[in-house]
């Protein structure tokens, strides 16, 4: 990623797509808008894996990175992961 540089336009900074660094603003936004707290990752990941284990007809990805993306899309809300089998089937 050394060749890709962030682009600043006014007050907005666009970072390269594959840039995985988190800024203070990223962390703040994750907490406020996505209900994301790193100290809760283990609990959320375990819950989703338990739900997946109950679905015998599914063989989804269960790595942390994939499941965290899934949880972010549902703002880490348990009620949104209850329809898990519908989304992943």
C-alpha cells in the first residue's frame, strides 16, 4: 500500500481501498453508528457462530473478519442477526 496515498478534498480525506488502518474518527464512528465495541467482539462472534451451527443446511464462512463485516452491516444488533439463515442461504 505504500504507493497509494490518501487524497484530501476540502475537509474530507479519502484513503486507499485496501488501507486497513483505523483513525480516531473511524473508531468514534464505529462506536456511535454501528454500536461496535472491540471488547464485545468475542460475545457477538460466539452468538453468530452458535446461530450458524444450528443451521444444518448451511456451510458459511465463519472466520472473524467475515463475521465482523456481517455484524457491522447489522449494526451489531442481535435482533438483526436472528434472520441469519434467510440472509446466508
